[in-house]
C-alpha cells in the first residue's frame, strides 16, 4: 500500500492507497515544531487503526510519497522516512523529481510543490486545458494548458485568513463560524460577515476563473472547453455558489502524489 502525505500551511492530509483506490484518509494540523519522532508516533497511531495494516510501524506500507509547502516539516519527514521507514521506497517532491508536467514559469523552483502535484492529478483525470482552484490557507488558481503544461496561476488570501483578518482589524467584529447564512442580506453582524465571506469568495472564483479561461482558450478557442476543478478542505463551502466549477476532487493532491510516486518508482 502507498502512503501519501500532503503538508499544507494549516493542515496535513494523509491518504492510503491500495492500487489506484484511496482506502483511508486523515487530516491533522500542521505543526512546524513537531520532531521526526513525534511525527512517527502520530503516523503509527493513525495507521494502527486501519485493518489492512499491521501493528508494527510501516507494516503493510510498500511506498511513501510526500509533498510539503512547509520546509521545516519536510525536513522532519525526510528524517522519518530515513529512520523509521528506511527499507521502504520514498519520493519527496522537490526539484529533480519527475512529475511529467512541464513548468512554464519565470522561476519554476518557486512554484509550490502542492500546486505542481495538483496539476499532475488534474491532467491525468481531466486533461487540459484546465484550471485547478485549491481552497486552502491561500486560495490558489493554477492554469494547465491543452498540452498538459503548467503555465501559471493566481494566489489570493484564503477564506480562513480573511475571516481572521476581519476579526482582528474590525473593532466591532469578531471571528465567526464559517457557515452559510440564512440569506444574502444579513440580519445581524455574524450573518453579514458570513454572507460577505461566502458570496464574496464565490464571486472572486467566478471572476478570476472566467478571465483565466479566456486566456487559456486564446482568441480562437472556447473558454467553455476549460475544465475547472475544485479541491482543498474549504471547497465544499463555495461549490454550491460558484457558477464556473465543473468538478470537485477532494483528493486531487493525494492522487497526484500517487502518480508522481509511480513515475519515479523505477529510480528508487
């Protein structure tokens, strides 16, 4: 079985694959202070609950694939694979790892590993051209050409960041629950903030994606031919209000990690 680990700024998502099927998944908070030993204990506790895995650390795991947007956590996970999974092939996504997706950026090494991995999964599942909208700590928009090339993207503040900023900077505002209000026109401060977040972000997604799709399609193409895929932990909140999202794939990054592992397995 393949263990995939996607380390984001706020949450870390783990997925367990049996072949092409994801049979288990977990979401934990990302803590840059955790040591390799602490991470190993956490992994053992989570995987020990799955009936397909043995009680010993790593028993039943025959491969590991990791990507991280937090360098300090990647460093500790590298130590985890060395110390606790030394006999198991591991792929850590970093420059030099074969992804199969050309990165057509001014500075390719600056692009977050998770964004490239999302592109890998999107091309495999839906082909190009497409746009991936990832609702995480930041809301990222990634453009993939008809030839499966990563051609660029957009980075905007994430939903939770915006909620926290309102609560901190607004003298009479506070942090609120991310929930759907009764109506667009709020009848109290909480509902007004919820409405602004939900419909504001839905409008942002529609506006940004519309412009990206027109650029991807070019003067002779049809923007409607661009597939829009939503992923990330906060995607379900916006799905029902956005008019441009075609597909929702919550495990897009984990699927991309599986594909990258398979493409590098012969080199391990």
